[in-house]
């Protein structure tokens, strides 16, 4: 539902969350006077999902429908509660192990070069 701005004859401005079909129906200001719909600020538009590159397909995804289609096409599923955090912890631990292995390999190579 959109948020509309209304103004009474005393100049009080307020917003109201209303269905589109009810936007022009009578509404009263909190002060009790009747109010009319006005446009004082630019409308705000919110998308359902910010765009992102799908980790499964590499395609750009925008919106719920595109996300659902990408998940179905790739045979994936959304993360369940706590799954993402667990995956990130495993990734950090794996990165540390890889960094340690690289450091050890570099150290061995340097030691072999100095012999």
C-alpha cells in the first residue's frame, strides 16, 4: 500500500497508508478537519529485492520473481535461519587455513633458496 500525504485547511500535513482505490476518499486530519490529498515531496519507490549477481548462475537478479526463477533453474534453495552465518564461519576458517598453507610454502621456498 502506498503512503499518501494529506493537508487540512489549517495547514497540518500528515501521511496515511491507504489502498490505492481509497486514496481520494474522505479523510480527516488528527485535528478533526477534513483533509485533501497533496503532493509535497517526491514519491518514494522501493524495489522488492536489491539487484545482485546470483552465486549459482552468475546472472544479474532483481526482484522476487527473478530470484525464485534463478533458484528453481539452478536447483538451489534459500538459506535457512543461521545457515548463512555458519557458511561464513566455515569460509573464514578455510581462508585462514589457506593463508597458513601459503605462508608455510613461501617460508619453505625461501629457506630452500638460501641454502
